């Protein structure tokens, strides 16, 4: 192997090392972003569960209120 070939070989290795370092940095950034996305999804999941519970309560209150009003109108306004 000639000295010029060795120099080119080491330059190629250096370029590959730089690319690997750039990939490692990109992976670290992606992991950080994914952690942020996971945290936001957890918040949305908790919020959705609260709304599900609230919807059930409102639906129940509406059904009970409708039943009471229906019976009150039937009693007050006989046909």
C-alpha cells in the first residue's frame, strides 16, 4: 500500500467517523423528541379519561332530569 493510498484510507475513515457522530447526535435528538411526545400523549390520555367520566355524569343527569320532567308534565297536563 502506497503512502497516498494510506492517506486516502485514513481520510475515508475520518469521514465515516464524522458521519457516525452525526448519526449519533441525530438519534439523541430523536430520543429527546420522542420522550416529549410520550409525555404529551400521557397528558392527552388523562384528559380523555376525565372527559369520559364527565360525559357519563352529564348523560346520567340528563336522563334523570328528562324522566322527572316527563313525569311532571304527564301529571300536570293530563290528556
